[in-house]
C-alpha cells in the first residue's frame, strides 16, 4: 500500500509540474486520495503500522507473535527485511505528511487545524515508543495489569 501511494504521489507531482493551470479529473482525485492517505497515516494507521513493523523486526523464541517461525532462521530473515523496509518507508512518509500536511489557518472548520510546530514530530516518536515498549515487554500478564488497577 505504501509503495502504491508513493508511486501515486510521484506521478501526481510530475503531472502537477508539467501541467500549466490545467486541472483534470485524474489530478483532482489523486490529490483527494493522497489527502485521505495523509490523514490516515497521521491519525489512524500510525500505531498499528508501527506495531506491525516492530513485531516483524524484534523476535523472541517464547513470544506468541510469530507462531511457528523460528527466530533468526530461515523465513524470518524475509520478515526482518520487509519489517525494516516497511518501517523506514512508513516513518519517512509519516514525517513527510506531518511536516507538509497541515491546515495553518486557526479559524478553519477542519478539526485538526493548528499552527506549524515540532509537537507533531514528538507525537510520531511517541507512536513508535508505545509499540516498542509492548513488543519488548511481552511477558506482562493480564492478571498483573488487572491487579494493579484494582485498589
């Protein structure tokens, strides 16, 4: 999905550079698709995607995440490479959309309108740290969490 959206962004940018004040239906819809994809990356898809890529990169023999795959043997190296490539591309695209996809007008009717700040970059790092913590601390049991919540 990331590669398709990256290809769509490149084709849209080339088309925008070549066209001189001409808008077409293809350009309009590709910009709308990229806009929705940017919203999804910044607000919805970040935690599940980072969790998926981190789980593919970090393997422990006694976790229940990898099923019958042996850690650091055989097919796991394919998962590791795909996790690294996916993490790098998703991280770079999320940084790109975080920096470029902002509504700077504070009086806008769009609910995520805000001034440009570095706070959004901190949010991306937090969206990486949370799945990383849960992947590394996989032995926490539900009973322990439930008992800590009870007074």
